[in-house]
C-alpha cells in the first residue's frame, strides 16, 4: 500500500526552466523589489540566470517584470563534460584517433 500512495514527482532537470536577465537597475526601487531581484540570483544589469519554472519563481519574476526580461528555455540535449574536440585546437582526424 505504501508504494501506491507515493506520488510520482518530476526531477528538477525535467521541469521547464526560465532564463531571466536583469535589464534595468534596482536603484530608486523599493527594497522589496531589490530583494526579489537578488533572490532570483541577479546582481547587476546584464546578469542572466536559469531558474526552474515553478509557481514560486514565476511569481517572483512577475513582481519585478519591469526590471527583468524572461524567456522560457527549451530542453537541450545533454552536454558532455569537458571541451569538444573542435575546442582543443586539434583537427577532426586527430580527435577521431583518440
């Protein structure tokens, strides 16, 4: 019975994500807005973070929508570790031999 009572939960990597970029300064805005921008992980104009697209973070973004730009991030293919062969300065033939 315990197994059937468990709810299936999505992993954090499977949830949609939001890419949030700070586009305006928090100077001359109320402390609550400054705190929300900091809680999103943004420090200065031009900073970009990717956050999970859940109700809490969407609400935070909505509260400071005049200071940030938002785009939904499509799921990308998993990235490998390290640099790609083209980034190492080796030719394709040398990279294929390894």
